[in-house]
C-alpha cells in the first residue's frame, strides 16, 4: 500500500493544490492532505477552517483524506507509516527551498522519499497569498479557487473589516 502525505499550509486551498492532489491520487493508493499547524506563517484561516474547506472540495475523492499535524513533517509521515512526501513545484523560485527541505528530511528520516510534482502551466503562478490579496481587493477568484473557497474568503475579509 503506497501511502503519500501532501503537507502544507493550505491557507486556503487553491486550484494549484487541487491539481497536485488529483494527480497524486492517481499515482498512490492513498493521499493524506496534511495541514501544518506550525507553519510560522500567521494564517488567515484557522486550522479547522482550512481542514473543512479541504474536506468539502475533496469529498468526491475516495482515496484522499484530510488531517493535520504539529511538528516535523517526517515525524508525522513516519507515524502514519507512510513512505512518501509530495511537494508541488511551481517556478524555479520554489526549487531552492524545497531542495533544502527534501535533503534535510532525507537526513532526518532516510526511509521517507520526497516526490516532486510540477505544477501545470496554468497554475504555475498561483499561490494562496496571491489569492488572498486578490480577494481582499475585491477581485474575482473564479479561475483560481473552488466556489466555496471564494465565498469563505469573502466572508473572512468582511468579518475582519467589521472588527
Ligand atoms: P507550504 O507553506 O508548506 O509551502 P502551501 O500550502 O503554500 O504550504 O503549499 C503546499 C505545497 O503545495 C507546496 O509543496 C507548494 O509548493 C505546493 N503548491 C502551492 N501552490 C501550488 C501550485 N499553484 N501548483 C503546484 N504546487 C503548488
């Protein structure tokens, strides 16, 4: 059984993430999308909100589940008895950091392999931070995120304005 972990902040999930998840779900028996608690990134959405959005948009995928974890990705991966960490690569800018992380993880947990999947050209510019910026400025996200994520973003920025 090939179990793969796809870790990230998913703040929020975008069409770029979904494309990686869908393609990975065809390659591995099961994919766990694992939302990281301590990304050090001061997230817009709470952990529960991020997990809920992921669960909703992935509900049709029978071999994909959503979880969260705290601490080292390799420790979580080993705990789950998984052998694979999936990471998405967009432009060259992702490479340096991902390369460092993959080599560090290999040293920490030699039994775990990091598998990189190239973003599709149409999503190669897309990031959660861009999506948040566009939403905050009132732009349309129809091409970037699923409808329910667009709605959640609109609600979130409205509620923050009211505070
Ligand atoms: P992290 O904070 O761990 O980078 P993200 O949620 O930003 O978490 O990203 C999770 C993973 O998804 C990373 O491997 C990232 O490179 C990848 N990713 C993010 N956006 C895209 C995209 N548009 N296309 C392909 N991969 C992506």
